[in-house]
C-alpha cells in the first residue's frame, strides 16, 4: 500500500504580487485596452470589452443571443517586474491559468492574434482583415485554384478556413466564431465540401488523440431565411452538404 503521508509534493510557486493602482491609472489602462479592441477588426466584431474590477482587468465578450457577457481573460498588474501584467484564461469556474507575463502591448497583441483557441482561435483572420484594410479594401480577393484550396491573389498565400469563410463567402465574423467550444478544445477546422452556388460550406473541426486517432465534429455554414448560421451536424448525417441540409430540414433547422 502506498504511504501517502510520506509522499513529498512539489511546492507551489507563490502567486505574483498584485500591484495597487490609482483610480486614474486604472481608467487609463482600461482605455488603452479598449482602444486595442477597437483597432482589431476581429475583437470589435466579437463585441469584446474590458472593465476594471477589484484591482484587475477583465476581457469580456458579449453574446447577443443571450444578452450576456462572459469572461475571456483576466489581466493583473504586477509589483515586479515593473510595468508587467499577468494574462490568464479561465479554464473552469474560478480557476485561472497563466498565458503570459508582459506589457500591455504584448497582451493586446496576444489576444488579437490567438490562433490556437485559447481565446478565439481566429488570429490569422484578424491579421488578414488588417491586411485588406491596409490596401483600402474590406476583404482580400481569393481564388479557388485546387479543390478546397483557396489562395490570396496578391500574395499567393494559402488561406485557412476562417479566411475562406470571411473573405470568399462573406460569412460574418460572429458566425465564424460560433463553434467556440471546438475552438477552445484546440480543434483544427478543415474544409470538407463547399458549394459556391448555394453558398454552403461543410467544415470538420478535428483533433488527434495520443494514439493519433482523429476525431471531432462537423459544422455546416449556410444561410437560412437570409441569415448566416453555423449548424453543428450529427456525425452520421454530416457526410455531405446535401445530407446535412436534409437532416436540418427534418429537424426544422435545430442544430445538433
């Protein structure tokens, strides 16, 4: 029998000391972080905001369907090193995990450019929209050169799924981000089938197990009653766009 009482557990690292800020300084930081949101076409479209609460700063996202805000990240001013902040993400209620310690600029860049799903997983889309705006356009011009491969005409760069949805099919950013639980699980979106004429896109969100077994879910992006939507499809009904549409119609467009 294992003797638990004799087992030595590693010591926990002490939490960084929180720096106390004046009301004016807190207001200045909130203004700077919210300005970073305005500068990001992605974060502004996803209705992000920052507010100060009990000495810390919270990134929150507004969801119109529930009329509620949800925590995205927490920012803590540190005593040392000077002018550094602890950026954390909430992985379950009341439990926070460190992402980085850095300046306000590094925090702003990290959240906007996230492409792993820690915050939203759409960092490459944010960068490409900024690129389009730099050229005084709303969107990049993409072309389909190979089956299910879309390229930016100017740079020749292969675009990812979120870029294809936004720049080629004009899917709104909040709809692209709707399968947020799959992004948070760090699943990779992969195009399975596109129907340019009908404006339907079938996307697999894939991950690999330790045994290298591939698994995931499937989402159909399409317009229903003239509104774009993201519809998770039951696995045994997601073989094609046609089978997915038939399944949704039978369910009166209630997603899985």
